[in-house]
C-alpha cells in the first residue's frame, strides 16, 4: 500500500468594507415640534461594523443603528450623518437634514 494523503482543513476569512443605507421610517424630514423622529441606518460588512449617528457641528455622537428623538424640539434641527466602521475602514452616509418647526 502506498502513501495515503492526509486531509487538510483550510479556513479563509474575508473582510468586507461596510455598506450604508439610511431609511427614514416615518418618511418625513420635516417635523412639528414635539413630534417623534426615527431614522434607521442599515450598515453591513464583515466583520460587522459599529454604527453611529453624529449631528454635523456637534461633538456628541450616538452609537446605534437607530436615531430616535421622541418629543423632538427645534434645537435638534440640523444635518445628521450615519457612519459605519470596521477593520476595513470607515464609511459615512450622505447628510440627512432634519427640520423641526
């Protein structure tokens, strides 16, 4: 009997840059004061990206796929950006402008 080849297991891991899709769940970027805002940022990639919302010109950001603002007020009007970050880099959405009247 000749040599019997042994089995070799090979695992390949692929990292995929994050992709972002922003969805206004209420479909309205203009809200009346004391209304509720819900905006979802769907980010996919491998490894799974972290997602955060940032108001342009503000140093505070929220690490979440959801930007929820119940009982919104005029101070929360402005431009918001969703960003997703994984080991392949960071990707940001277009600006979402929220107008509270």
